[in-house]
C-alpha cells in the first residue's frame, strides 16, 4: 500500500510541477493536475489537502536539491573543484527538475509569497555561506578579486536558464529536447568561463 501511495504522490507532484510551471498557481486547476497525473481528483486532496499545500510541496521538492548543491562549499576546499561541482549540480537540477525549477523561479520573481520564513532563511543562509567562502578565497589570493555576490548571481543565471528558457534553447539549437551531451557541454562551458574569470591576477 505504501508503494502505491508514494507512486501516486509522485505522479501528482510531477503533474503539478508541469501545471504550475505552465499556468502559475492561480490559474492551475486541481482537476487538470489529477487528469495529467492519471488519478481521480479526490486523490489530490487526499494526499495534499489543498492546492496551496500541493504547490508548497512542489517548492519543497526543488529546495532540497538546491540546498544539496551547495554541499561542496567550504573555505578549505579548492575553488576550482567547489565551483565546478556546484555548477554541475545546478545544471543537473535544471535537467532533472525543469518544471519545479520554473515554479521556484516564478515564486522568487513574485517575492516568494508561498515560501515559509524558515525556507527563506534557509536559502539566504546558504547563499551567505557560499558567498563567505568565495570572499575567503579572494582574501587568500586563490581567485581574482571579483564581487562574490555577482559571481553567485551569474552562476545562478547561467545554470537556471536551461530550465527557464528551454523553449528558446530548443528553438535556437533546432532540437526538440536537449540530451545528456548538451547538458554536459553546457556544464563544461559555464565551468570554463567561471574558472577562467576567477583566475588570480598575475
């Protein structure tokens, strides 16, 4: 029974991610989510109680991997290894969770009205920790004296674009869907640009 429950919840979460990403929270209907998931509409309320709870679950499903992506950040770490690992993790999120990534980006652009104060604090604490690590590397002369905030913003933008602007990327590349080789090329390109830009001044 638990496996059926988990399977149904996963189907509903996946369908909800697509609906919320496509239509936004207000315009999305639980009936459409249920139809896309292939389950009766009452199942949505049985598992998630309300549309808002379901939306919050979609946000939670992306916040966890976002937090995990920062695991390599530590002051003693090698900047090239840490930044490369972080970029690869962020690209994987855009590849594996594109709809939830879009929902999260839209939530942030609208002032994070559905994030809890705890989630906002968690995300901000993570960002501050990463930025402090970068500043420590700058102070130690390990990377160029860049503004650490804007370095982080640039990485976010470069990696998030593969989820938010997938239609444009597909149109420009002439591919209906990017494959693993495309995401690997994206990761390598961003890593090269970031590491080259971070090389200490000689």
